[in-house]
């Protein structure tokens, strides 16, 4: 792995372009945190329920004289990194592995398909089923009732409709209100400063990696920097 474990220091901004500076790992972490662990290409965000291995890319490549300065570095997922450097075989292999990371082997998928009628008959469908989203993440979508029974600070994925929004006097709160999944309602809060767009009443959303929480004895979901928000068709 390139770079050492030294603390970040600006004096390495102009380190020889074909080499990584001794503070690369610290520099890399600064860029990931600055970008909110969000790919600057496709927008995929690392959440509590998945772990995206991001790359830190030189916007102006090292081979073209690009520096290691923070403003010349950006967070990219393996797919976007490989797309930018289309001739790099190593990055291409990593991107293909990344895209397939949550896909079961073909044989397993065929067996599951063949067994589906039997599973339906004996009542094995439902709670443990997962979905594959547009970013290749395999997600288990839970009901709000199930989430409410979990310990605090658990990462969960839910598909809900915003039923009500409330005003807040706190500068740290971007939005708060109630959500419902057709059977159960719950509170939610979106913290300020994590780059999320505002949720709209009546719209359906998939909250990926929201955090279970209690507020004055009531269950709520917290939407923060480790949560991805996806619009769901009505």
C-alpha cells in the first residue's frame, strides 16, 4: 500500500509526482472525510450497512504533473476510478470485482430461482429477503416495527413515506417529522451538515444505513452522514 503512516503535512504537496508521499495514508483519510465518504463521480455513499472501498484519485494525474495537494485529490469508487483511467487493467479488474461484490454465483442464483415456488408454498419468503440497488449494494429492507425492536445505534435500511414534517429550533437539525411504511409510523431526524437534500412530504424514500435511536422513550431513525437517501417510485 503506498505511503507511510506519518501525519499529514502540506510540505509533501509537491512530492515527486510518480511517488506517493510519506503521509499518503493520512492525506487519503483527510480527502475521504472532506468528501463525506461519497464518490465524486457517481455519488455512492458508504453507509452503516455496506462498506465501499473508495480510492483517492489525482484529478490531474501524477503522470501529467499533478500534485498531491488536497485540492487535486478526490474520492472515487472503483468503478468511477477505472472509467477515468480506462486503459489501466489493474483498475479495470478491481472495478469488475467491485460490481460483482454482492452478487451470488450464477449456480446459486439459478438454484434460488428454481426453489422459489417451494419457498413460497412453505412460507419461507419475506423477512430475510434482500434487494440489489443501483449501486450494486445488497440491502435487507426492514419494517419499521422490526427496527423499533432492535437495540440503539443499529444500522438499518427501510422504505418509507414521509407523512409529516415539523419545525425545529436547533441549528443541528435539518429536518424532523414522521415516516410510515404502510403498517407502522415512527419519528425521524436528519442532521444538518451531511449534504442531504430535503425530504418532501408524501414522497417515498429508501433510507440506507439509518441509525436506530430513542427520543424521550419513542423510537426514531437518525439520518446522518452514514445514511444514504434514495428516492423510490410511488
